[in-house]
C-alpha cells in the first residue's frame, strides 16, 4: 500500500511521535511512503533549531534521520513555515533574516504537493491538527 502522511502538530505533541512510529512501521511492513507533508505547527518538526532536553527523545532529530536514511520525500509547507519562522537559506536571504533553520533533507514547497501526494497514494493518513 502507498501512504501519504501529513503531520499538523508540533514535535512536542504525542501525535508527532505517533506519526513517526506509523511511518517506520509502514516501511517495515513493506509499504511505501510517497510523501511526508508537514503543515501548520507540524513544520516545527523539521526545524533544526528545536532543542530537546538531554533526558528526552529528540523527535525532530528522529524525523530528520528517518527521512535521510529512508530517502523519503519530506515536504514542509512554505506558507506555514514562513508564518512560523522556519526558513531555508533561500527564504532567509529573501526576507533578510540572519539565519536559516531548515536544511536537508527537507524541502519547502506548496500545498499542491499534499494534493499531488493524495493522488499518488492509496491512503492519506493525518496526524494532529485542530
């Protein structure tokens, strides 16, 4: 089965970790993930500036490692990211900010990427949100 996964909640929320565990289990079960789409507060799960206490699990680090190791398509909604200060180098320069906090393996792109993922997948699974 092909899955598209959308994450709407920040890394501190239980649903972010649940989404990660679902994605890991899906691949372990022989399924395919056509795209991970981070939207609304979910964009914070892709930020390289999130600092986790030493005695806690770094969900942002786990997401980054998982996307890299599995060579997944990890897309961060550009509109949601800009509103929340999650910027790659190009957007940081465009808006005159001194630093970027979004780097590989993440890609900034529009909501059309979520629509496209739903067309390619058998199922869209969403985690978090209002």
